[in-house]
């Protein structure tokens, strides 16, 4: 799907997005695990500049000093939540920020909706705007999990998947893979509603054990090698 079509889609669902995606026990389960990972990776009390790309309605924008989204309708809701954050409506492939501005760039629920070419462009842009040894953090559905369960996503929504080897191949010499986390090992959508949230901590422990690459989602932390892809 073209970028403008994706933006139109999210503009159209902005007002219902939070309630439909995260206003239930399944969404709360994912949100809680994502926050556990971000709490380990981002110190909000540190004097640093942190950019969230594809901030959406601002669900995870409390970890950022700056935030960006291509959907103006989604971003309006984020701006109402986070008055201390500097917002910008722009594409993640062309943010407009200066070279080497940020200590950290993070994105959740973005790469999964894009193709490999666009993901690579976003990584190039993140590399450009990161400081030396800056970090890029993102989530993606686990390729190994989907292969194990013989799952094939046929639509653009959540269609992208990766494993560690795919990430290493894609980042080339721009980044180094520092570490990764797993999110959601249990088939939470099949569990009774009352059991989901009580099992969240146990599931997080499972998802970050020896079989973490078979979790539903993987969160990667990359460190910029600061080998410029542009000539100045």
C-alpha cells in the first residue's frame, strides 16, 4: 500500500484508535510489555533528545522529547496528551531534522506495516539524524514465530516480519545490533479475558528466555556506527 493510503487509513480511525486497539485486555497486555522494554532502554530523566517516529495518538510518547507522525489526525490527539513534547507532521523517511540531532529514535507498530525498501529508507534517515553512538529502537513481528505457526499475513497491516539475521543484513555498516527483547510468548488472544493481565509478568519472562525469537514480536536496539550514508 502507498504511504498516502496508509496515512488516510489512520486519519480515518484516529478518534476510535485507542479504544479499539488498547482499550481491552489484549491491547493492555501488549502495552504493558512494550513499556517494560522501553523502561529498560530509555531513561526519561536523562538529559537527552529522544524522537518517536509514528507517534500515533501518543500512547508511548511519554518516553520522547520530540515526536513525529504523517497522520495529522492521530498527531492532534497526541498533542493533547503531551504538551511538553515538540511535534512535527512529516514522513519517517524525510523527517526534516538536522544531521546528528538525537540521542535516541524509537518506533513501535510502524515497520510491521511497511515493505523492506521503506524500512531501509527509515533506517537511513534515523542514522542521519542520530548522534554518534545514538540508538534506534523498533519492534517487528517475529519471522520465526510466524514460520513455526505457518502464519502468512496477506495484507499490508502487520505484513512485515524479521528475525535477527534479517536485521543484521538490513543494517549493514550503519548500525550495530546491541540487544533484542521478546514480547508476548503465550497465545494471549486464545486465553480467557480474566487470565490475560495476571499472566503478563510470567509471559514477559517466557518471551525473554532462550526462545525469545519465537515471541510474537521482537524489539531491537541498534547503535549507530556513524558511518555516513551521505556526502557533505
